[in-house]
C-alpha cells in the first residue's frame, strides 16, 4: 500500500492495517458497556481509547480449538426412543458442552442456569429434556420466552424437528403479526408456547393465555431481553407462574439485572457455565479504513473478493440498512434486509432466503445479532459500529460457529 499521505486508497484486512490515530481508535466505556469512535461527543465523558489492534486477530494467530470430549452420547441419555430417533435424524451424535452438562439435570426436573456463548447449542440443551418430559406426561405444559421474533421462530422450528411424530403441539406467540390466529391456536390442545415477552403479556391480559397453567418455563437469552427493555414483561410473566415449577434460564452474560431475574425464578438452581471467552478463537477480526474513499465502493470491492460466500452486514439504523440494501441491489448483488420496519413475514422471508442461499448477503440491524443460528456465514461486516461492545461481540458471533472459521471486518473512519 502506498504510504503517501495523499493516498486515498482503502485499507483492507490484515495486510495493511490503518495507522493508529484518534479517528481509527476504538473506544470502550469504563463500565464495559459502550463501543464507539473518537470524535463522537456523546461518548467523551464515558469512554477511554482502545487501540483497534486490540480487537484485530490475524490469520496467523488462529489456533484450532481442542476437540471437546463429551461425557455422554445422546444415546445414553434417559429419553424416549422416539425422541432419540428425532435427534439422530438431525445428525446429532455427540453433545456440545452445554448439552452434555445441562440435559441430565433438566431431565431430572431440576432448575438449571446455563451460561454459554451464543452458537453453543443451548436450544437443544433445553428442548430435548423438556420435549421428553411432556412426551411422557401430556399434562405438562412448557412456556419458552425469547427476546426476538426471529429467535422464537427458530426455537419453534427446532421444536418441530425434535418432537416429530410425537403428537406434541406448540403455539408460536410473537408480535409483528396478527394476534387472532394465535388466539385461535391457543383454543386447541397444545403443550408448548414459544414466544416473545410483549406478545405473551398481551395474550395474558386478554385472558387468552393462562400462564399459571405452565409447569415449566424457559427464559432464553435473558441478557438480551433485559437490554431490549423487557424486564417488566419478564417479571409480569414470572409473577403469574405457579410456585411449584421447573425453571430453565440461559444467558451469555451474568449482569446484576440478569442475576435478579435468575433469583426470582429459582432459589437454588444447578448453575452450568461453559463460557470460555467473549470472542471465539476461530473468528478472525480486522478493521477496514476507507481512507477517504467512498465507503460503498470499498464495501463493493470487498463483496466481490473470493471467499465472501455468505455475508452478514450490520448497520445501526433501520433507515441506513434499507438504504444500503437498495444501493447494493442496484449494483447487482443478491441481498435482503432485516430490520424493525419490516413486518414479520418480510423478515422471515429474508432469513429463509439467506439460509437457503437464494441470496448471499443479508443486511441487518442488531435484531439479528443475538441467538440466530445460520449455517455457513463466512463473513460478518460491521458497516456501522454497534452501540455497545457486547453488541459487537454478539454480531461477530454469527460467524465462526460450531468450530468453523469465520471472519469479522469492522469499518473505521
């Protein structure tokens, strides 16, 4: 790369990292919550400078993780043969660490708190024992609460696979779609309700959902629910549960707010932590400096590079993501956008198209940063910075999943 100070060529990846300066420095607040750049006035009293090289990890630093040796196999768990067949049909043979440690106490009816990074198989860790529980006793009912519609839809999809041909029924209760079909579905026999906090609360307030009838509750991605402002809705749901119940609780972090919710659910849970580090070792992180070049042109040049096969691009605002999506479409890229101004059907179509490789680029706000499990994402690009460092961690956690290698690139000014 030409070192001339007048050069306006962009800098890509590890071969030509931007020089350390105030415009290219990352910032993290003293309490660990924020993530921004120098020169942004709203952060100046809360942040300290962090050299961008602190988050850059070149390919040479990649170390393949040690293979996990599980204590059990799925065949050894005390679950019904029908459920074992469904597990095998999904291609599951060896449990992940969270599954290996959480399934047995959950099968025994104990309360479980699971602390694990995203992408570690938490959904199966609670679905498998609870499906088995209800399969053996049809009088049991389970309510599963997730922070986003997309995660609730994903959990329900996995529920259908694990419970195939078992006779178990579920109802999806999420916002963004007409509530009337959900009310109708709740009039029929069901065993699982899977939904978001606001819609569950609405159904309860309309006397369409009897929360006291559930013997088991799962709170998934609790830290994200609190970040999104659902704490009062969660407390409302917990307050209407029966006092005798089984509670399962999963989170990537253990903040004071998360601990408060945890203690309100169970006084003495089995706590399982398999979280190793904030960022997976197999995610190669780097920064991109446009150095005065047109930012869209720089992104275009990245996307046509070899290896950018399945790319998730994050922006900060709904308007910005939609604008970028249209700009890339005009340049001939196959893209879809996922943000809060899309209705639920549009959001689901975008995800389905990305999962099935009908498109190879998905643009999203942070609605897609947590919980979603999409196979084969080769690159995450932070076209715009996230609000917090935790959001950064969860954004780039969409790649490098299941011990695959991934790349995360962040634009700097």
